[in-house]
C-alpha cells in the first residue's frame, strides 16, 4: 500500500507543480490588490506541501498490505465513470446549452447513479440544484453564468 500512496503523492506533486507554473505566468499583484495569479500560487504551493507531507509520512510508516476492498466494485466503476463523463458533459455543453440545462442533466444523472431511484426526488433535486445555484450566483453574487439557448 505504501507504493500506491507514494505514487498518488507524486502525482499530486506533479499536478501542483504544473499549476504553480501556470499561476506564476499570471499577474501576482495589481494596483488594486491581489491579481489573478495570487490564489493559484498559494493553492498550488499548499498542495505541493501536502503532497510532500504525504510522501514523507507514508515512507516513514510501516508498510501495510492493500485491503481486500481496495479496488472498486463494478458499481463503483460505473459511478466514477458517470462523474468523469458528467464533468466532460459540463465542459462540452456549458456555453451552448447554458448553465441551467447542463447542470440539471449532470445533477439528475449523478443523483440517480449514486442510488436515489425515486424519479420525482431525482428531478426535484436536480431542478433545485441547477436553478438554485444559478439564482445564487446571478442574483445574490452578481456573477453571470452561461445562459445558453434558452437565454436563462
């Protein structure tokens, strides 16, 4: 199990290094205060510190074998695939269809696959989630979200 956690820590370290590099290409500070690179630099730096901490702590700890239930079951793999495909769905169709439609489909699929089989509950939670977040961002936080084909 030590090797698996070390490789995970190394992957996080590589990703945080890439994010740090990209964040440093943005302005760190502007005349108004922290710039667009400020948050990314600190977040990537903290992620790198956490990754190094994980690698060191697992290397110093005694090796334990992988638990029997380490690898996901068939339903676990399906759930992971739905999450990954859902994120890809959001990235591909957010601008064209708008936030409300894409997030509704994503939330409905996610809630259904995670175990809720009551169709009325799935649809109501997806509607509340998509419209609720849309209203929160557009009305309270004054942050525009993609409107899409329905112009909503």
